[in-house]
């Protein structure tokens, strides 16, 4: 009866070995590629190239250690009966409140909560090291330890508040739906997916970050003109204060029908109009607040004291400016809106929904397989929650690997198409320069092992994208 479990563990280790082989190939590229590629010598200086190489090398070394720990942890949980143990503990917990084992959904929610707490605790040391050692070392981290822990607890609370009711509803639908439950679960997940996209951005994301409307000015007018040019139904443009956590940059859009919004990270902008407004409004009271300014700055998640920055102004002037110009931001948005115009978002949604429907249908054939449950430590019962975990997470592992590879390849194709769309709008030159700047600012390494890249990169490497955009126009 343990054959299924051993087969799952064996496949997980084969996958782990394969992933490590790919990572080793990429690690060698990072370790021994010390010269800027010929294609980038006119746009990428050696100092930036070396910084990116060392940063990615540190991340690669860290991933070997964290990946090994994760693999060993998963193996021990499976072989030592961690899943049935936590299930029994959850049964003991609900019994303290007068519930019997017949309240399977209640026990499932407690099981899920315990699993989330365990995962959070075991991941915490790795997350702390990544943030406060690696990201700190390379100048990306802007958080204090207090801000980090507060953010972690807030995320856990929000995740719990959202996931527990949804899981309870899903389990109820599976039990209520009968033979064709997979049709109802698919419809449920579709509605939840569409609802969460809007709910998350409008009500959940603002709990963690401040979203400010982009004030009137040249950038806003240019973005609105670009949206009108391609009939993008733009409703609002926001700037989010991502800099309080990290100096990594990003931009995206969201929303349905005629209510779409664009979000720009403040780290993406060379000149942030919202920051300039805030600086102006606080100018009169700034002198009186000098003593408390450093503490306030750290409470907001930043690492450096403004008073110290003032004293080092001379050094700051020597630093290279980060962020993109307005024209480069328009080029980036031309690429992002290309995803919308070419229906990439809808295509991805369609593929994901077909996958969910197919997965629930197969789950229906396996959810009452006694041999399967017995091999994972449940010889006398087949809890639906446990079935979802072992089937979706472990039994589907080979299928998930193939699907992941396919989606990565499709994503790369979409990225090239979006670049070509922006090029068609006349942004080829600015898109080239913005891609180079984003690589510099985020310490992206422009050289990749072909096999590693094909398997892991959802975005094509920088050199490939620049080649596809064509020769640089003088």
C-alpha cells in the first residue's frame, strides 16, 4: 500500500535532481561569465554587469540551500506521516470545542490553519536571510525587522480570512455536487478568480501599500493619450509606494471591461510626481520635525535616516540615478498594454480554467480510491481536504511539471509579441533603453544558460529581446 507514496517521493527527488542540474548550469554561467557580452558593451558598463553577476550568484547559492531544506522537509513529512499526524491534531483541537470527527469541514479548516502556521514558521528563517542578508547586501531591502514581521503577520491574517471561507465553500460544493461536482467546483473557482482580481487590488493590496493617483502632468497626459490610441479603457492611474520594502521596480494593469487601472511602482519612475507633491506640502514643517524624522522614516519601512542622507549629500550626487524617463515608461506600458490588446490575459485565463476543469474531473475519479489514501496514512477514511492535497500537490506532480514548462514557453512567446506591439507603436528605441535600465536597477544578469532559461524564464533574456527589437537606431 505504500507503493504510491514511494513513487511520489521518488518522482519528487528526480524532479529535485533535474532542477539542481539546471541550477548548476546557470550557476556556472554566473560564476565564469565576467565580461560584458559584445551586444551590450555600448549600453551596459562593466560595474553594473559585475554587480548583477555577484547578486545573482548569491541568490543562486542561497537557492541551493533553501531548495535542499525544502526537499528534505517534504520527504520527511511524507515518509514519517506528517499529514495524518496534523489531521489527528486538528481532530483533537475541534473536540475541545465540542465537535466530533463527523464535522469534516471544520476539521479540514483547522488542519489547513495548522499547515499554514507550520509553513510560515519553517519558511521564516529563509525569508529573513533572503531579505536582511542577500537583499540588504545588494542594496534592495528597505525594511526594518519590525516592519517585516508586522507585514508577515498581516499577510497571514489576510490569507486566513480569505482562504478559510473559500476552502469551506469548496469542500461543501464537492460534497453537495454529487457525480458532476467538478462542474460546480469549476464554476465556483472561476467566479472566485474573477472576483478576487478586483477585490484584492481595491481592498486588500491597499492594506499593505499606499496607492496614490498619478497627478495631472505630462506623464499622466501621455499615458491617457497612449490608452486612447489603442482603445484601452483606462479608468485610473496609480503610483504604489513599493520603495518602502524594496528598490525593485514593476508596472502592471488590472480590472475588467471598461474599468481598467494602471499601477506604476514608484521605483520605476526617475521623477516621482507624488513624492514631489508630498515633499512640497511638508516643506514648512520640516525644520520642526528634524528630531523625529529618522524614527518616522524607519517606521515606514525604510532603512536609511534622512538626516544621515542629508549629511552624505555629496556622496549621493555621485550615485547613478535610477528609474525610467517618461518616454521609457510609455514604452514599458506599450508592452504591458500589448498583452491586453493581443488578448494574452484572456488566453492565460482560458488555459487556467481548462486546466482547473480537467483537474477537478480527474480528482473525481481518484477521491474515493482507498489504496491511494491508505498509502498516505489514511487507511480508514478519505477526507476530501486530504484528497485535494495529495492529488493536486503530489499525484499531479508530473502533469504540473509538463504544464509549467508549456506555460513558460507560451509566456516567452507572449513577451516577444508584446515587445513587437510596443515596437509597432514607435517605442522600439525607448523600450530598448528601458529594458537595459530595468536590468541595471534590478541587477538582472543578461546571460543565461540556454537549458535553464528555456525551463525557467517566463521572460526572454535581455539579449534575445534586444535582438528581436532590431538594431539600435542612432
